[in-house]
C-alpha cells in the first residue's frame, strides 16, 4: 500500500489521511509514519519509553532480551497489569463509539493493520514464538491507534506505540523486570 | 460446452472476461465465498477470542490470527474487484458464522476443524484454472495451516484436563454440525459450472467427505473423543 495515503472526501477533495480521520487523526498519521520508517528511526530513547507502559509508568529494572526469552517472559506477565492495559484499550474504543466515531475508528484500524500486518510479519510461517511477538505488537499498534484517535491525554499508548514502530517488542512487567525484546528490524 | 472439462489456464481478469460471463460468474462465486468467509472469520470469532484467551501468549496468538484472516479477506476482495465484482462482503455469510463463540475451547476447536475446511477448499484451488486465484492460495495456505496447527495444539492441551472433555466434545459436535453446509449442496448447479470451467475439480460431496475424514482422524485418533456421523450428502 502506498504511504502516505491521500483520501478523496465526500466533496471530491483530496485530503490527507489525518484530515479524513478528524480529531486525533494527526497523531494516528504520526504513528503510522513512524511504523513505515521502521527501525531506521533515530532518536528513540528506548530505556525511558520502555518504562512508560500503557498501564502507567513502572519503576522496574529493564531487561533487554532475545525473542525466545521475550516469549518465555510473556507467559509470566503480571496479570493485573495486563488487565489494566485491556481496560484502557477498551476505554478508548468505547469513547470513540460514544462519540459516534466508529467509522473513523474502523478506517484508522483498517489502514494501520494493512501497514502493520505485513511489516510485522513472522518470517517463518510455522514459528510460534514469532507469531506471539507479532500478535503482541499488532495488539499494541491497534491500541495505540485507537488511543491516539480518541484524543486521550496523556496518551497511554504513545510510548509503546513508538517502540513497536521502531522495531521493539515491549513485553511487560514479568518476574520483577520490565522485559523488552529486540525482535529485529521492522521489515 | 458440457461434457469435456475446461482444459485451459486463465491468466488474468481480462482473459477471464474474454472467455465470457459464464466463466467470470463461476470464478466470481468462488472468490466471493472466500471474501465473506474470511471476514466473518476475523470479525465474528477471532476478535472475541482475543478477550477469551486464558493468558497473554494465547491472546497475542489470537490477535495475530485475527489480523491474518482480515488480510485474507482483503486479498480475496482485491481479486473480486479485479474481476469487476462489487463490494461482496455485505451479503450474508455462510451458516457456520451464526455460531456464537463463548469459550476459548470453542475458539481452538474452531481453528482446528473449521479452518481445516478452509484448507481443504484452498488446496483444491491450487489447481484452479484461474491463475490469480491459484497464486493467491499458494501464498495464503501456509498461514491457514498455521491456524489449524494452532487449533490442534491448543485443543490437545485442553483435553489433558479430564474436566474439559465435555466442553471440547460439545464444541466438536456443534462445530462439525455447522460446518457441513460450508461445502455446498450435493446437487449444485454452481459446482457443475466450477468443474466445467476447471475452477474446481471435485464435487461438493467429495470435498465434504475429505474434510470429515481428516477431522475424524484428529478427533478420534489424537483427542480420543467421539466424531459425529457426517453424511457426505447435504441438500439444505
Ligand atoms: Fe483465512
Ligand atoms: Fe484461518
């Protein structure tokens, strides 16, 4: 898919994707720009972004691990933390639905998933670990898109959205550490 | 053209149209059935499954699979629009998608059995006369195989707990029942046209019987559960 996207609106005018999405659209476009730039993105302060989780900032030692170790740690991710991420993710969706913006949400997720599903594709179609990592990152991208569009301020998914776009998989608090996996460059 | 099988390969949408509306209609029906089924698979089942998953790893696998199904939907939709067929996804999906997903067990059994039906249908299209469709299923089948092996692995894990057996057995019974119509009627004008034009090679009953055989092997052989009787004939 060609990026950046130009959209023809109801009056036949060519507008940017951000404009077509309405409020919060610029933030969605920024996230997707970063995803398309991928690992080439410079100036990402990985260490501090990693602690700014979608369920709030944590004070834990950061552990950078391989993909396999990341998947192992994923099995022990703090359940309370995960439930809070889910709660915030759903909250943003509900806020958009309450504002009658389902259509914009669907359009934003559709384009985000078109861009992300290919870029975060597991290279090996049978590798379960790579599918877990890819699924987790897609789940975070979807959360970040919805959160950005909803105008949440501060945006709980902003930091981790940037990490995923830059090629990382922030796994979560696991076994007293904040686990971050370098799953290789975003293809 | 009634008796002889259509021998050719059709390279693209323009070549399909050059053969006439009968050919386009036959390919179009097959493509559109996948457009619908893939979307229904992504929306009706897999998104709720993200919420039903028992742990983070399962949640993220379900998320990856949901996105793949959505991607499949878009790719079939692209084939449909190349053929000049309009928005196909708003029509009603097949009966299997009326099934309401209420547990993780149902989701994993569904991936093992219903996605196997998708695999059986796609494998047949590896020899379809319409080359864009053939090339698409070559790309999608590895992902579809992953869905089935995911479903099988997680179902096997569930049946190690004797308490889960009734739930898994019920999911098998229900899902087999709703998947039978997925292959179409035994007496089918559509299927006659598919075979005449080399879009498909088998009758609906032959495809249904192959699916049931592969399912039975898994359910009885691997899980040690009962596989319901499946009549290869189905006429609605
Ligand atoms: Fe699929
Ligand atoms: Fe599938």
